[in-house]
């Protein structure tokens, strides 16, 4: 076959040497001799030789033109699996189809999913002899590249019409994608192809996200619990995978064709993360909703709108930068007690699936707080938590001594204060550890009764106390500074940016952070940490380095003490609450949303369909699961004989919202195969496949033959041109007319 058959028209130039030879005139030399007998004899011998040399010269020149024309036509001989030697050999093609929701991007110029679908259909259906479609007897497999690879056709099949029907009925996915495991699965499907030609064709939009995972292990689930008041963040980068890239791609036994469909510079804006402050809302106070919006494309103006129970309650204009993440806050009015479904929306764009972010608001009337310590140690703390000492306030406080801690049911409290009450018995420490792991907030405040070594048994402590430092009078004045001003504890404090009031500190704990999870939220000047924080399990532990009475500092007498104690409770009380939202999943474990449910309990999906709950027992522990949570929106819990209530809000994963595109060289770098063919659109794919399809190319051989023919033609032409001696000198005729015999 010829890859570029249009060059065969150049073979018509082979008649040019023939015409030149026919039209050329023989040069006649007139010589006067006394006799012509010997001349006629010499002329007869010379004519035979001249005719032979001219024929050879014409033949060489004709073959030279034919060889050059054939070389430019790119001749290729296929392996003869069926049919004659020059017929095309049977092919096995593995197609990888990107199924991420970014493939649903639409613009005035392109619908990415429809373009990718048509590209695959063109591969499966051959329209004419020059088309890239598969012939009768060729086979294809089809791998869907989602978060996990899914084989629509696991092994190469010759039922191309059936595969085309599946492609026509396929809808774009609503999740993320990872091309690496899909490519491995596609190569695995070609392992038993035998002597057939094998090809790998990847159809994707060129988005960077699925290629960023290339060369690393397949990512884990992205449905891990989020911190209190925060939505789930994308999974961390997985560890490198050994053995990538596959040897079949490196040794070119399976050529890789990557087809990029859609526009090269898409624009998209999507809310990617939502935080609510405080984490647990109270019915009589307003809150704040912090929104992070990711943008792809050119800088432009946009807006975010907050809806609660389908009513607009806030709006904020923002300016989106090019390929950046912008943050903004929207005031949240006080809400009634209960669970409310809310959403953040951005203006509709080419990727509408991520324009809305769903989440839940849980509003309570008051929070219960447990204070552990003696009445003397709790004097200032109790008055800060319950100013006026009367019931009906935002916090319901209860005070007990260290001995009474074991009698309390800690899960009933939003926060627990340990005020100068170490050492504690081992049973109490285990009870506190379990409370924090399950999502509780523990605030540890030192005092004179405990020594630094007495804190060692509190394993959830963010820092290890080393000593109690004494400060001279001239060193006691300290200015407190917010090290983490964005922490939920400080979201509602009316303070100047970066600083809080100055206090006098006589004594303070000197500590060392326990691990990398430890954070310093507040410091006294630059050298004295004042408030440590550490997440432990689903809960959080705070450690102050001064006491709650006046013996260590003037903190209880400052204007900061009361709002700080309140904010610790309000911001940390939601630590153990279910996350605001989660991601779509084929199998969602509901332990963080629902601990138990009676038989017959189900979920009502946004489209009104019913999803039954399934129970799994592992090591004696029963967990609840819901399958095929694939529709973004709010899912309601339906118990037998009870009204439905919102249980969880589900969103599509936001890493797919980043529509940053890769250049071909970047894709080759991530793929690890420098010889991969990367094209833009199906037309370029057809051209490249025609040019580079696996076979035995003969263009180089034809050029070598043309080179040898050119050498022979040059040598023969020069030999003929050197024969310039006259016929008389060659005959050696004397003046008398006698001719020597040797002539």
C-alpha cells in the first residue's frame, strides 16, 4: 500500500527520458576518404554499441524517476495474516475514552463529549478505502477512564456495530478521571493479539488533571471525612508507581495515538470549597460562609450567590484572575433550629455541572459545656462562659471536679475544659481520648497543682510541657498576636488585623510541639506560644500556656478572655459534627453521617429515586453503606414512620474543575513515551494514523535504489561523453588508403 498515493502521479515523469532520447539528433561528421568500404564496416559496429548504451542510459534514468516517485508515495508492505502479501493485516485497537465530567464542556465552537464520541465512531466505522476506520475482521476494545478504569469491551471484539451502539448511548461521567490505570488495562487487553497489529488510541480533552497522576499509583478514595465546618479537600498526591511506562509503549510494539478534542483555551469558574464559621451555628447569631472559587481562562468579573432552603440570602461580586483561586465571604443571617440545605452558585458557563456547590447548615439553640476543676480554678471560666450566672444563655455549662469526670457522659457535651486538674486517673484519660477521637473539643488549661510531667499521659495533647517559666517584672508585659488569623476561633472576634490586646504574664508553660499536626494559634510576642492546637481523630485539642485565674497572668481580667472562651466553644463545637458535604461515590460509607438506622431506612436522591441502605459487618462492627451516590444535590433520610430530613449534600469532585490544558511536550513527559503521536482532533488523527501505521515502510529502500541508479547513470553518461576520438583516428588509415588490421 502507499500512505501518500497522490505522489504516484509523479511516475508520469518517467516518459521524459524516453522523449528526450527520441527527439535527440545524432551529430554527423563529414570526412572525405578515397574509399568508404572500411567506414561502412566501422559504422555498423559502432551503431550497435551506441544503441545499447543509449538504451541502458534511458532505462537508468526512467528507473531513477520511478524510484523517487515511489519513495515520496511512502510504500508500505503489511504482514500477510490474511489475503495477499500486499493487503492490510488484521488490527487490534484498544481505545481509552476519558470519562471525566470536564469532557462535558460546551462552547459556541465545540461540544467536547460529542466530538470525542464522533472520533471513536469514525475509528469503528470504515467509510471508504482511505478511511482510518477498522476493516471487517479487525477488532477493538473500549476502556472508560474514570476514577477507576471500567472496561466497556474488555477484550478486542470484531462486533464493531455493537461497540458503536454502546458508544452512541454513552453519557459523560460526573466524576474525575485517571488515565494511567485505564492505559494499563487497555494494554492488557492487547496481550493476546498474536501477530495482529496493535494500536492504542486515547481520546481526551487535554486537561492536566488526569495526566498529573501519570507515573504514580492509582489514587485512593476521595470521600474521607473533612474537618469540622469544612468541605472535603482533594486527596493527597499518591506515591510513585514502579514499572511505568509499560514496555510495550517504550519498544513501540504498541504505538500510542493521543487525540485531544475540544477547545484549547476553555474558561470555567467553580466554587471548590465552602467553610462555615462558626462550625456549629446558633439560632440567634449570624455566621459567615467562606467560599473559594477556582477559575480557568482569562481574568473576568463574576459573582457568588448563597441560597438557603432555595432562597437567596446573600450575594458577593468577585474578580476572577487567570488560573487562580479567589476567596470571598458572604454574611449568613440567623437561621432557625434544625438542618438547612444550602448551596453556593456561580454564573452558568461551559461546564455547568460544577457551577453549584451543595452543603448543609446545622443550627442549634445552645451548646453544652463541661468544666472540670475546683470552684476556685473555675471562678473566672464559669463567669466567662455564662455571664450573669443565669440560665437561658447560649451556653449551657456544667462544672464538676476531677473525681466526678468519670460519672459524666462526655458525648453529650460540645466542649470539655480541663482546668488545673492533672494528674488524672487512667480511666478518665481513656474516656477523654475516646471523646476527642469521636469528634469532641478538649481545652486544657494549666495551673499550680500540676507539674509538667503530669501532662505526659494525655496522648492527644498538642505540645509536651517541659517546664513552668517565671518572668521578671520588666519582661511580663506581652503583646498577643494571632499566628493563624483565619482559624475559626477568631472568625467573629472584633480585633485589629494581626494583633490582640497586651497582658501581663508572670508564669507560663514552656512546651515542645508533639508532631507536625501541632499549630500555634496565638503567641505572646515572638518567643512564647500562647495557644496550641492539634487535630486528633475527628476532634481537636487546645492547650493554653497560662492558667484561667490571676495567679499566672492578667488574661482573666482582659477584654479578650470572655470572647476567646466563647469562640473556642462555638468554633470547636462542630468538630465532631458530620461534614458539610461529600463527593459522589459508587459506595459511600455513612458512619460519619449516620451511626445507626432501623430496617427499611433509605435515602431519597435529588431525582426522587430511592436508595436502600446496606449493612456490612467487619470484625463485629456494623457499618452502613449507600451505593451509587452519583447525583449531585441533597439526599434525605427516610425512616419508616418518620418524616424525611436532609442527611448529606453531595458534589462532583472539584479537581476536575481546573481546566488548565497541557501542551503536547508536557503530555509526552508525563506519559514517559517520547515517540507518542499527539494530535488535535479527529482529522489530524486520521492523517497521523495513515502516516505512521505499523508495517514495513519501503520509502528508504526506494531512495537507496534511486541513489545507486543515479551513480550508475552518472558513470555511464561520463563514459559516453569521454568518447570524443574521431572515426578516422580510430581506423588508423594511411595516406595511401591502407587500413591496419588491428583497427
